[in-house]
C-alpha cells in the first residue's frame, strides 16, 4: 500500500473524522501493530494545531493475560489516577480517535463470564463521567489493516498480500482515494438530504419483512430525528464524523415498542468472538426469546448484561447499493458490516436523535423512550428482499425500503 495513500487517509481521519481544532488535546487508541500508521495520525494532528497527542495502546494478548491472572475484584478497582483521568476527560473534552484493526477471533477462549462481571462492576463508576461528556466532544472510529484480521478475510494470501488487500478495501469504502475531503463533503451532503426526506415523513413506526423469517415492527419516538453522516458537538459547535466509513441513516426507537422476530443476516463479532446464525423475538419492546447456531451462551450473556440490554437503542437504514455491500466482503467488523446492511442495536439509545435534545435532562430523555444500558451492540438484518413500511403520525403507510433498497 502506498504511503501517500495512507497519509491522505490519516489526514481524512484527523480533518474530517475527528475535525481536530487548534489547541485541542487528542487521544489515539490503537493496536501496537499500527505504529507506522499512528505516526501519520500524530503528525496530521499536530499539523491541525493540536495541543498534545496521547496514545492508548491496546493488544488482545495483553487483555487475555489480564483476564487470566487478575481477579474480578482487582480488575473492578479504580486507582485514584484512573478516576482523575476520567475527570480530565470531563474537564478538557479531548478528541478521541479509535483505530480498529483487531483480529475478529482475537479473544476467543477468554473467560467471558469474568469479563462481564468486571463490566457490570465498573459501569456504575464510569457512567457519571460518560453522562457528563455526552455529545460534548469529537470522536471518530476508523479502520487499519491488522495482519490477523486480514488473514481472516483473505486466508489464501500471504500476510503482506492480505494486508494490502484489506487496506485497499478500507480506503475504498472510506472514500479515501482521489480527493478524500471533497469526497466526504459531497457524501455528507447526500446523506443529509436522505435524512431530511425521512424526517419530513413524520414516522411513528417501521415494519420490517423478509423471506428469511424477519417480521418485526418497531415504534419511533414522535420528536426523534433520523441522523446521517456527521454530527455537531454541544457548546463548541464543531462538526465531525464519528464513523469512517458511514452509509447509515439512523434514529433511536421508543423503548417498549417492538414486536416480532428479526433474523440476523451477518455474524456478530462481540468481545473478540463470533456469534452466528442468530435471531431475536421481541414482545413489548423486549427480547423474550433468542437463538444462535454459534456462541449462543455468549449471546445470552450479552442480553443479561443489564436491564436495558434486551431493549433496542438504534434502528439504521442502509441500502444494498452501499459501497461496502457492493464489495461482497464480510469484514467481521461492526464498523464496516453495519454500513453494508440495515441494522438494529441492542442497548443504549442516542439522546442527540431527539429534536432540541440539549434542552432536556437525561432523565427527561429517558422518559421520552430512549433506552439506557451499558452496552450498544449493532447486528445486521439487511437482505436483498427486505421491505420496510413506515406509518406516519397521520396514519398513512409509506414504503421506505423495497427489495433491500430505498423506495423514497
């Protein structure tokens, strides 16, 4: 892969994804293997006049060792300096950049029950900090070609060939060839126009059907908006793009209003393991039955993380013409696969989907029907024959999707 192309991609992440501003602190989270690309990101951040760039290195093997040898009590404990770091996040609102490149099977064999206990223990501690930061800082997640990830996708190629092919797929789907910034300006304009059309309809529910067994209806919050592409921070009014790539128009559904069965059409990479061949049955908004051909116990563990984990936090519309879907490549990565297919998410809902959300307290937003949970897990339900019919607040039915693509 040409360094010149990777440098343009790094600039896209800094300037369009995170939209780093003069004087801001930046924190980059990445795997150790991505050192060369991270150096490009650091240089671009400083060229954007960042004040300071800090790195959080991650590694699956290190995570496994922590899980193997540390106790639940040890991993659930916060040192003073760790809490001070969260307070720094609240006070400074540093820009967060997440580079995903991990092996989809990288944490296979880890003690998932132990990990779940730790997550349940630490969530009440960090939640107040997260609530305070919500919608106030820029963040973005983008991909980089990791060797094990690349070999998962292209097992018949050499490691170098597989990485190069994955890099090409990443740059293609991220619109990073040619003039990336101009590409994204046009893409954001197009996505904004589609979300505008959806919002003009005044939808209060969506009904999904497919021959694969999906027959499902979900209620929407009356004053919720469909969003697409970039977002704007509260207070500082900085426009940024949380996901590179993105192809979705999404909103947050009304808690308690989901009925029927949804069948997943792609595997789910969750906590470093794959869940496949799964489905959910909803009643009164809650998952009341489920099944999976692979890793059903892990799926159950996910659903039992907290009270909100069995309720929906997102509905997202993605046509089958998505550039990611057109590649015909299963990435085994939520960032990419969710932008190849219509999807739902269990868990936490999005407060910024509510019109004038900044005028309401978190408690008021919850009362409107936004779900609360420690998890937010996307799963794909798009199919070539997927049909989605919306009902408006006037009682009219409007075909939103037909044969897997837009009908509006």
